[in-house]
C-alpha cells in the first residue's frame, strides 16, 4: 500500500478537487440545507457516513458480483439500489440505536439518496480503478470535503441578510454568487501537490 | 411481514425487468463500444510510433501506472500509462524509439477542465504544440521544475501528470527492452 | 390538459432550473461548450420523457410505500440505456460529459417530475410534461453555454459548428466554433467552476426580476380593471 497515494487521494478529495467547488457534485443539498450552520453540519456528518459506507459496499459488489459475472453495464442500477437501501438501513439503525442523532438529522437522511455526490463518489471509484482501501478513503474524505464546504457556506449565508444587494438577487442567486466566490477561494488549493 | 415480502417482490420484479432490458441493449452496443475503443487505441499508437504491428510484452516492473507495453517491431516501444491529473486519471500512449527517446505522446482519456488541462489532449494547434515538446526527450519535466516542457497556461498539474507518464513509460520500456 | 400552459410552465414560469431550482449539478458542471449543453439537454429530454411515460403508465401498479425506489430503478434503467447508446454511437459526447451521464439518475429534475407530475397524470400529459420540462432545462443549459463560452474563449458553438471546413454542423465534437474575439483575451475564469456559479446566479436573478415585474404588471392590470 502506497501511503503517498492515499495522502494524495485525501488531499485531493478534501481541498483540491472538492466535490462541491470543483466537481459540482452534491449541489442540491449544498444549496438546500445550508441556511443554518448546525443543520448543515448534521447533513455533512450524515454524508460522510453514507459516502464511506457506500464506497465500501459498492466496491465489494462491483468486484465480486458485477465484474465477476461480466455485468458491468448494470453498475449504475446496482449502485443506486445499494445507496437507497443503505440510506434506509442507516435510518432504521439510527432510529433504534442512536435516537438523538436520528432526530438531529431528521429529514436530511432520506435526502441523501438523491445526493449526487454519493452516487458520484462510487462511480468515480470505479472509473479510477481504486482498490478497496482507496475507495473507502476517497469516500470518507470526499464527505469531509463536503462537510467543510457546506459548513463554510452556511456560516457565510447566515450573515448574508446584513448584506446589501440588488433585490433581484434575493434568495438563491446571491447564494450562488457567494458559492462562486468560495469556489474562487478553493481554487487557491489547485496548485498543491504532494512531492513524491 | 407479509406486506414487506410483497413489496420486496414487486421491487425485485421491476429490477429484474429493467436488468433484462439493459442486457438486451448491452448485446447491441457491447461489440461497438469495444471496437471503438480498440480503434482509438490503434490510431493513437500509429500516431506516436508508426509500425506495421504491435506485439504486447509482459511487464513485470511493478509500477501500477503502466497498463500495457507493446513492442513496435524494430522501431521501438509503445507504452500505455495512466497518471492522476487535476480532475481524475489521465490515460496516455507514449511512443519510444529503440534508444528510449520519445517519438510522440497521445492522450486517450482524461477528465481535465475544458479550456485548461483539456488542452493537453486537444486536436487543435495548442494541444499539438504542447505534446510536440516531448518528442526527442529522454526525461521530461516542466520548466517550473527545471525541465524543458512549457506547461499549459493554468494547468501545471496536468502538464506534470503528462511528464510523469512519459518518464514512467521510459522506465517501463527500459525494464522490458 | 392544457398543452399551451404546459409549454409555458416548462420553459418559463415553472422552468426546472431557474424557478424550481432542480438539476443544479449538471447545469453548473458541463456548460462549457455548446456541444456539451445540447448533448446533455437532448439526453435529459429523452430520459425524462421516457421515464414520465413509463411511470405514468405504471402509476396504478406501483405501491405507494416503495414508489421512490421503483422510480429510481426505472430512471436508472433508461439512463443506462442512453449511456450505452452514447458510448457506442456518439463517443465524443460520452467522453465530454463523463460521469454526468450516469449521474442523470440522481438529477432531481427527473425524480421530481416523476413524483410531482407523472404519478398523478395521464400518459399523454406526462409525455408532454417530459418534453417541455426537458426543453426548459435544455434552454438554460444552452444559455449558460453560450454566455460562458463567449466570455471564456470568445467563441460560439464550440464542438458543434465547424467553420474551418466550410460552415457546417458536426456531431462528433471536433468543430472549432466561431471565434468572435481571440481566445487569449477571454476570461478563462468563466470556464472554471467559479464562472458556472456566477453565471447561474445572474441568470436566476434575471428570471426573478422578470417574473416579479410580470407579476406586478398583472396585478396592476387587475387593479385597473377593478
């Protein structure tokens, strides 16, 4: 196992190729659940969890079922079913085991199914031929990148009501412009690479 | 409990029908997709090092980035190599003559940013100029790192990835040659 | 069902991207050349229409409890079919759009229209809804592409219009487009993620402005009539 490669994947997923700001994956929940910092943080946590778990399970299914049987064309279908089932399972599990976390996440849990960052990460794992550990690391750190992005964005958005902007930009447009500026800031990371 | 079983069966039936349909489409498209990919690779190989035939060699060097090594008759070697660029993997084909000097580079697959990193693979004049810089080199690095390759404006990471690919290809060809 | 109203809803008053704010990811990600925008738009029109038809036809058979799961399966099926066909027949487009083709599965427009429209309406109306909503989406994609491509590279119709070899439209992504001003004067930032966010923000702002203006006029007219 190449530690440098893992570090490279981590750094890439969290900062350089941040899912939100450079890959455009998971924009819907990013825009929808970022009005308050604490719900944004809850969503981010849930996404880390589901992305990590989905990466692991989908890797196993792809490797031992789809590739083994030559059914790669069923990838998208299999992955989305795994994710939907996983989210459902996590929901049931949390409800029984950790009710406090369950009520904190509330309606955001089922929404994760249609978070394209989750399906995106498993598809990218397959596309990049990551092995099991790399896939899980990419999934978890991709989720961390999402968490950082959404918390930063939510905390700026909370302050937006003090800002003075044209009326037409009310609501969504000004949020998009803010996200654009954040993306600009994240571009600063793009020169970074790990010296081999 | 009965209800859950029934629902599961319905979902299963839907999935089975969809999977069956996909299987049918796949039969039609599979051959074409494979043929297209092969054609693209053959074209790229002819571009970097023209030869009447390519014979795949077994590579045992252990570099996971090396996908295939081919011997192009007496002309030299063609190596297919993958490196991580700025947005994902960059897959390229590197041609080398028998003294391991680069004869050409062709980028077959990438996900780099359009207008920046993607220039490396473009068929336009700027892309050709970038790839042309590698011809005649035996060791590639961008000017920022003290080499001779002018990086694409705003896409040093992609340029570095191509340099790494060329160097890996040279090293791999040397182990089999 | 009123076809004219559906048409207007899809393209303007209920535009999926600008008003319903669905399908952001692909709108932001792939709109860097006209070729991508039109290709993605057409793919979504086809998939959305097929899904709407299928789900509307099956709406009486689908149990309510697991409807979302079944929608997802149906959508994933159509998306994979389109993905395979593109790979086999228009490989340039499949490469340009990359992972965003399979990601149409989780494009909120499709699941949103299935849930909000196709599950409640007849097959014919659902098919029309699919076409018009898809057209509305395509319209926004094309607008984004034209704006971003012009500002970033000073070009129009990249990948689709081949000017160098006579003026013609090509579908393999090799056309160079019309160069309106030299590309090195362009603001490359518009081709980057930042440009996507800013362009979409401005487009939605424009839409909100126009809609509120239209709304005001209507209410003024009403008042005048009274």
